[in-house]
């Protein structure tokens, strides 16, 4: 502990003290910035409102040890900077007790998943963390190491000489559930990722993983445990949480008087709608403003199609127009018009409003949230992982519109922008951040690169762009099954508008 670093045992004055959890009740898989600015804040506020401090969170960081190395030296405490249009504020959060990195601490995470005092597992592992094949089924190759580890443990009667480090979040989860099956203590697995029907998707993948690892009678205990004692509610989460910038860290250091390497930044708006289907106890998240409901679907569809769909459109077209931030993109008049077209002409007519929500107002609110310049959310960040996001954001709008006899022009513009983004980043050598990048690059690479210049805007470039676009749109799993070629023509006709 150093005096100039934030720490649970040495808190700055002049700011409300964070919660001091007395036990771990939640294991969270994928403790990135989003979890720390969203579910961990709800958990903190619920503890403050109710005085129940038993809901400490053990965070798990799968891909790198960065978050562990940010939070462990601070005793898990970090701050949240809420960056509003007019004002900003800083609060301390103490609900995260520690962060574990499975590459080095798998045994500890498995033990926490199995512990009867843990009642809830939450996940924000992003769309790509679910290891789905383009058809939605489990990519057993991607989780093969964990499935083999699980099979070996079960074959050895539940005891393993050495615990193999978990290589995937889904694998880790299934291994943890198998260990828990011994006690049979109920547990709720609550996904908080931006996917249609996220709880059902996760449940199916977990069951597929269990069946793949333990196909015979040796899997019966785990299967029976999942059937009887594990639930997978759906949930809709919402808060804009950009990557934290060095400037924001410096700004908060000036406010707190100590350095916080775990700082996260979020907009003032936050929403959490959770399907009320818990296997056992849970934090009183409603005391912190969460909505518990029987049916999350209308909220989830509205959020994915209106907010995330528009976000992606602004990200790709904004990036192409030279805007580094979402706020810059959405206040560009040309992009704003296309965002409105997508929101109000394409997406909105495909939705049923959740009770008490005016979808038009919700759409307007989304546009003004995007226009907040103080979050610093970048177009490049939202543009990441397009192949994983597009099917959930635009797929339903496209399928429903076509079924109703409409060709959604905003979706076409968005898809053209995505394809041009992929093409430009590939040709420039910058590359794209997407788990299917290699496939995309091969599709673009297969088309002729116009010699000399980048060729954009001239006739040859236009022809090349169209060829690439058609190749990219044929990527398996990108567009809904049955999308007619005539719609691809509508997308191709938008190329000129994204080239500017
Ligand atoms: C964004 C989301 O990065 C993205 O793709 O669309 O992370 C968005 O900011 C959140 O879903 C807001 O709740």
C-alpha cells in the first residue's frame, strides 16, 4: 500500500466511504469497465440502501491480468466518474472484494463458484466471450481445454491433481457448476451482455458444454443439478461506459488527492431490467433502481435495436467521416439524419413498447445521450467486434422490416458503413478488432485493391468497394437467414453515401 494510491484501508476524506462487504455473494465473470460502472454500482447502492453487506463481488478477468493489477493493490476499491453534459461527480465503490485472473487462479475461482455462500454469478464477457459458432451453437473447439479439464476431473471422481487454468469464460462457468453440483446449492447465472434473449442463449451454451464434456451417464449429476437448481434469467443493461482515458485518471487524482488506477467513467443514465427468476437469494437491486420483471424481452429489444443499433451506425459512419468520438459523429448533420432514419423509420416500427415507455422519447433521449461530449466514447471502441454485434442489433430490425414489406434504408446505410470500415482498415493495414477479423480480411483481400491510391471516390474504387461489400455481406451468420439479394443491392446503393 502506498500513501498516494487509493486503498480500502486508507480512504480519501471529503467523499462518502464505500461499502465494506462482509462476504462474497457474487462471482462476476468479465470485470471490465462496464461491470464496475454498472452492476457493481447497483450492488453498492443496494447495500447502502438496505444495510446488507453480504453481497461482496469476486471479479474475474479472463483475458488479461490488468484489472486485477489495478484493483488488488487498492483492496478492490475504485472510483466512478459520472460525466454529465453539465456536471461531473466522483463516487467510491467498495462492493468488489478482489479480482482473480484464471490463468493463475483458476482453483480459487472454481472454489468461489462452488461455495454455498455464493448465490449469483453475473457475466459481462461481451458477445464474443460466449464462444458461439456463426449458427449460434457452442464452438466446442474454442472451449476444448476446459471441457477436457472437466471430463478429467469427473473421471477422477471429482478430485484433480492439478487444476488446469481455465481458457474460456463458458468453460470456467461449466467447471464451476460441476464442482457446485456436489453440494447442490442453488445458484443464479445472470448474463448482462447485449444479446437477444441473453439468458436463454447462455443456458443453451452451458448445457451444450456440459453435454460435450460429459456425454454419458457421468454427466447425469451435472445435468440434474442444472435442471433443478440453476436459473439463467435474461437481463437488459444500459449505461454508456467508455474506456477510461489518462486525462480522466489525472482529473480524478486531483479530486481525490490519491491515484486510482481502477477508475471507470460513465454517463449519468443507467438502467437495469432483470427477469425475476432467481434460484436462491439475491441482492435487493431494486433498492438501487433496478427493475425486476417477468418479461425482459420488450426492454431488451428496444434497447438493442434503438440504442445499440444506432450506436453501431454512428460508430462506422462517424469513423469513416473522420470523427473520433460518438458525440462528434452524432452531431454531424449527415450522420444525424441517417441515425434518425434508422431509429424512427426502421427500428421503431418493429418494436412493441414496454409498458410505460414512449419509444419516440426514448429514441430522442438516446440521441442526446450520444451527444454528451464528456464521456469521450470513441467511434473505434463501439466499432469493435462488428460481426458479433450486428446480428443482435440490426438483424431483427432487418428481418422484421422485410417481413412487413419494408426495406430498411438506415440498416442498409449502416451495413454499407460497416463494410467500408472493414475494407478501409484492412487495406490501410490498420486491421480490425473482431474475433472474425481473419475471415473478413480474407474476403476483402480476395477483391482487387485499386492500384496506387486508395481509389476511394473514383469509379474504380467504387467498383472495388462494391465487390468487397458484397463479399463481406455474404459472411455466414451476419445477415438473417433468407435475406434476399435485392436487399444486398439496396446496401450496395449506399456505398457512395458512406464514401462521402
Ligand atoms: C456500445 C455499447 O460498445 C458498444 O457496442 O453500443 O457498449 C453501449 O455503450 C452500451 O450497451 C450502453 O448500454
